[in-house]
């Protein structure tokens, strides 16, 4: 009975500490239904968190699906290209070399940082090839990541698209590494934001001309 009570309490606490969020501009695959009535709805579109902390770190060794699904799920995963929500519909078209604004909504702010990356789709009927496809996009100020400040919920980040790079179908990915957990910093100290953290990812289908 004591063990069952401990599990129940732990489950409640994990729900309380879990953050949630998604990229809404451009609309990610799981959130496209909010703007396009023809899109398949995902009413849990703020939960593309690699299956959750336990699944990601205890069962899958810290690994995550390229677009936020559980790493061990079969392919195509729900949020991959050709998956349940990966219809391939281009939601935004951008000019090569331009600066674009990306909007992210956090329903729970757990500090940490955002990173954005781009992957070109070469086969419209297959999932993204893997992590190696995603190339980091710098912010407009030249930095590689956006550090989340306490209390931020509606966040706009300016990104610099590469010059001379065009694609009929690219995937723009938002990657959020939260910073709310205490962990080993690797230098003999422990601190908030170190060690394994919650991870969120969402992917949007765009074109660059």
C-alpha cells in the first residue's frame, strides 16, 4: 500500500513539474489544426516532449524523435514527415537570407533554452532521415540559442535564414531544453539547469525561395 501511495504521489508531482509548449508561428504539424480546419487535430499539441522525462531519459537513454515523438515509436512517427500529422502541407514561404520571426508559446515556463534548425525533405513520402539532417539556424543576433527568462510565455525569436539556400520543402524545428531540474554539472557541482532536462520539439513545413 505504501508503495502504491508513493507511486501516486510521484505521478502527481511529475505532472506538476512538467512544462508544456509549442511553436505556433510557423504553425507546427500538431498545431496546424488551430489555423486550418482541414488539418487533423491534436488536442495535446503542447506535449511533444519525447514521451516525457521518464520515457526519454530512463527508457530511451535521453534520445528523442526528431520532431518530439517518443524515440522508440515506429516510423513514421506521428510528427514526422508522412506521419499522422506530417501531411507535408507548406505553411509558410520565406525568402532566402531573410530574417524571420518565430513565435513560441509556453503554457509553463521552465527556463532553459531554445534552438532552431532546418532539414530539407528530399522524399515527400518518407520521414526525415534523422538528426544529421537538421542544421542549426542562428538567431538574427548571431547566437545559437535563445535563453528563456523567468515568466516568459509568449516568445518571439528572430532567426536568420541562410543566404543562397532554397528548398521546396524544408522542416523548421523548434527544440526546447528546459532548465528547471537540478542535476550534475559535470565539474563536481550540482545546480538547477544542469544534467538531464525535459525536452520539447515541434516541426513545421516551410519553403524557402
